[in-house]
C-alpha cells in the first residue's frame, strides 16, 4: 500500500504568480473569490474605451441591443440571420420571469393612461398619433387578457448583439450590415449602447448578468412577451431549418452544427454547387457520396460526370454508366462559350 503525503504550503509575496497581487497570498481567502481568479485568468491585458465601442485586446467590440421588436417575433426571420454563415456576431438573449400580479397592475395602469391619452390626442386633431396609441392600447388589453384568462406566464426579454473585428472600419461595416439584416428579416431594430459599453459587454457575455437591465432602469432594454412566445423562441432557435423530407444529408451547418438535409432540385433559387478544398481533403469522395445519395433518394436522377483524369471510373462501373470518349477533333473546354449548332455529332 502506497501512502501519499501532502505538504501544507503558503504563498508569500516573493513567489506570487503573475496573475496574483500582494493581497492574494492567503490561499483560502483567495480561492473563496473565484470570480476574481476567473477575471484575471481570462481578462485581456488592456482595454481601450470609446463611447460606442471597446477595444478588448486586439479586437474592437461593439454591443447593440434590440431597441424595437415586433409584438410577435418573426422566428423564421431571426433564425435566418443566426443561420447565415456569412454574418459573424454573438447573440445573447436574457429571459426574466415576471410576477403575474404586478404585471397585471402595470398593464392596467398603462391601458388607462393610453385610453386617456387617446382622448386628448383626438381632441387635438392628431389622428395619426391617436390611432397609434389606440392600436397599442388594444395590444396591451390583449396581453393583459392572455395573462388573466389563460393563465399565461409573463416574461421580459432583453436581446444583445455583440460584433467584433480587429479593424475598426470593418467593425463599423459589420454593424451596419447586421442592423440591416435584423431589420429586414425579423423587424428588430438594433441600437448601439453608447457610453454603456462596459455594462453591455457583461450583459452580452455567455455567463454574465444582465447588468443593463438591472442597473439602468431608465433605458429598459426588455421586451414583454408571454411564456408560449418564450418557448417558441427557444424551440425555433435550436431546431434545424435546413431539413427537407425529400432531400438527403449534405453535411453540417458551419455555425449551428446541425445536419443539413436538402433536396437540390427543390431549391427556390438554383441547385448549383461548387466543392472547394485543399488537395487530399476529400472533394472527390464527397462529390461521389452526394451524387450517389441524390440518386438513392430520387431514382430518376441523371448523373453526368466529366472525368478527364478517370477518378470516377469505379463509380461509373458500379452504376453501369454509359461511357462517352471525346478525342480526335472533338475537344472539350468547359470555359469555352459557343453558339450551339443546329445538329449534334457524337
């Protein structure tokens, strides 16, 4: 039987690791402050502040929040933005459960205020403003009835989008592009949290608290919704939209990691595809696999292989394919464009 001995130790100022300071030489006291250890291990050496963004290490970062959202979030549109591999950003959504009775009281007060305001606006002749408030009043009433009559659970959500790049100009271009994509696809208006980027970075971090919501009540970044909408967002953001029953698996999504099951001949745009990769990375193998999978799903699929290096001969023989040899005076240049003749000679 082997016996192991553990030696007691203590830290002194002359043997402190780089991430500790003079107040940390009591191990028990230091380890009780796990958050400080975590911060010092992962925090960058330098942070440069700007009213609209921070430079964290080599990265320029800007955090925006959902300033305006539709009453019913367009999940398909939001998911299309998240699934787009050409867009690079971090999306954080905080869900805050609300007390039902206090929410009902707040909704009732808001309804009464809107009702009184509609009357005043109507007397003043501002029909447009009165109409907007009338529609909002009806939505508040519907929201209150859903909680009261159907026992719905009210939830407040806050959404943050974090964008980063090593170049400040490219960062601004990304911000403009994302704002356009969110507005066009999901009717969500993003707004930069100016002079609040420090708290915004915490709110947008995966394990951070929503400090913008808790410490800045005047801003109020939350959007009210019901429990069923909360469930729809969670299900919609984790469910693969790249699944077609008549298709077959082509690979995995570069961002989400879920399988992509597509029918190339049912595409709304086109069914062209280019396979790009380094030598030996499996371009030919995967092209054969995708062709055979398509043939297996749709028996009427016609496969035409242009094979000057005869790398597809095994597949052609397995499929008992007809071979057409081009030689002599007949040259094949895939980059050449000619007017097609009236008759063809093979």
